[in-house]
């Protein structure tokens, strides 16, 4: 990417997010981790919990670039969120793939997603 808003290729530290535990966290552990992610919410759909956050951007190109950055993160980690890009808003939903409770991995990916948004 040659844009002034481009994000460097994911490094080893980013790829290590995939190695985080996928063991389910209990409700207290989830609440504790959520304190460091004030813009995120824990939602429940049927029996599955997920982390959700809406991000706003000044330009459509920034929203699209952010969406692409999340795609790169997902590929590096082998963990794929739901991403909804609608004009100047991007909604990101991280959900545990192998169980119904959130794990350390989803919280770390949410924190990293916030960092990606702040770089734009």
C-alpha cells in the first residue's frame, strides 16, 4: 500500500495473537477484560457471546482501509470477525469460533482492532 494511511505488514507480535488461549473465560474474567476496552460491548446471540464495536471515520477511504487492515489481521491470526462497512462507519464483531464463550483471544483481537482504528 502506498497511501499515507497505510498500515505496515503485520509482524510476528500480531501473528502471536492467534496463539492466545481459546479457553472460555468466565463472566468475571470477561467483565475484567472489558474494562480495558471501553468502546466495546459484550453481546449474546442465542448461546454465543461476542465482542462488538462501532468505529467512525471522516472519510470513506479510511473506513475501507480500516476494513482491509482487519482483514489482514484476521488472515494472520486465522480468526475471522464479522465486519460491516457502511459509508463512514465500520462495525467489528469478534466471536469465539470453537465455543460459546469469549476467550483471551477475542479480547486481544478487539484491543488490536482498536489500535488499528487509532492509527487511521
